[in-house]
C-alpha cells in the first residue's frame, strides 16, 4: 500500500449464507492486502454455513464475529466496524460478499478518504459482464424516487446524492460522527439513510470514477435452491424496500413531505415490484404481491420513530 494507506485499515464483510462468495471474492482481496484487518460478520443462516465460515476464518486469519441470529446488514456492519476500530483501523472498506476489488482500486478509495476524512466514497461498480451497476445515484425528496446521476435534469425537483452500501470506504472519524448504520432498517435503505446523515453532518459523498468494483448482482439473494439466476427479486427485497422507503421518510422528512411520500406509496411499491419483471405476478404471487402488501402496511403503520432519529439501534426481524 502507498503512503495514503499507511494507517491501519480493515475490510469488513457481512455474510449470510454465502461462504462460497467469501472464497471467490474476499479471499483474493485479503491476499492482495495482507496488512489489512479482515473482519467477517456471519449473520446466522444455517449450522453448516456457520461451520464453513468458521473454517475459512481460522484458515485465513480473519476476525470472525458470529451472532446467533440474523442481525441484518446495518447491524452486521456496525458490529464489524466496531471490531475493526478495536483493532486500530482508521479507514474501513465495507463490501458485500458478492463484490470484489483489485488492490489498485482500493488504493484509490484510500487516497480519497485519507485526503478528506469527512468524505465517504464508493467506486464505480460493474457487473461481471462489464455493465455499470452503480455510478452514483440521487434520491428525489419530493416522492422518494431514485435515479442514477446521469438522469439529472429529467425532473425539476430537489434531490440528494447517496452511495450504495455494496462497496464503501469510510474513515473512523466520519463513522463516529454519524454513529454508523441505523439498524431499524435491517435491510435496504440503510445506505440511503447513512448518506443523508453524512450530508446533514457536513460530510461529503464521492463516487471515485477511476476506481472499479465488480459486483455479482443478486448472488446473495437467489430464491432458486439450485442457485440458478432469475430476474425476480426475493420476498425480503420487496418487503424491506417498500417498508423502508416509508421509514426513511418518517425519520428524515417533515410532516408535509412524509404525507406526500405516503400518497405515492402504491405507485412506488409497483415500481419496486417491476424490478423483478411482470411475469412473476402470475407465477410467484406469494413471493411478490404478498410481501409488497406487508411492506406497505408496515411502512404506513410505523410507530415510535421521530424525525431526526438515526444511528445504531436495535436490529429488526425478518417478516414471516
């Protein structure tokens, strides 16, 4: 690592039933950066998976945290970053098990954060086929819609930038200022919320265009027992995306804007479902329409959350 990476740093990964992805993606990264602390948080999925991850961690010298339940993405990252900080890390690369980066690209993110510790940054993320999966995104505050940066100007409405949690570099300083992820989200939108709170705290968000990560899209959320790919998303994806859009509004917007987001909830839910294609409505109603309706109901009935609440909290539970 060059001078910008001289400070101790860590790679933090939250695993859930994906030890084969750790082998394919994290292991090469760890070998390229032997000076980095590797922290794996294994949210419990099955006993065989837990055993496999324990063997990996022991064999490779990784620091393993093994909660007895599924603590969600934000909860898992909070645990992992806390351990990384205990180990002395001043900068943390937070990355999904289905993503990987070359050392040179990691160094570019390191340099960005070293130069500006109040900046959180992300690389351009491409699929294994080379298509752009993420290159910066905007949240439109009037209705909660999300568009890529390249579509700015199509809508005359206020927006704010956000960075995907699939791959982030953040300093210890900025992490401690904002308090980490808000665990109320459990899955999805916690990265939008973190981005929002960083901006509110006077921090910056940057997509480093010269750095690239490869993301094996959907590899951690297939519903097919054989591992086959399909366009349809998981019930978990639909439930939490629909619920957490409304949670973000509840936590971060004033009453007028929250009500505007609520009025657009059905349209927003339908657009989220369309990410999995129309055919699924006929073939998988119990895995599409039902979780969407639960997410809508639970999002509209959120209680005990006040605007401005955020940071680490207690983790949620996967809906039945």
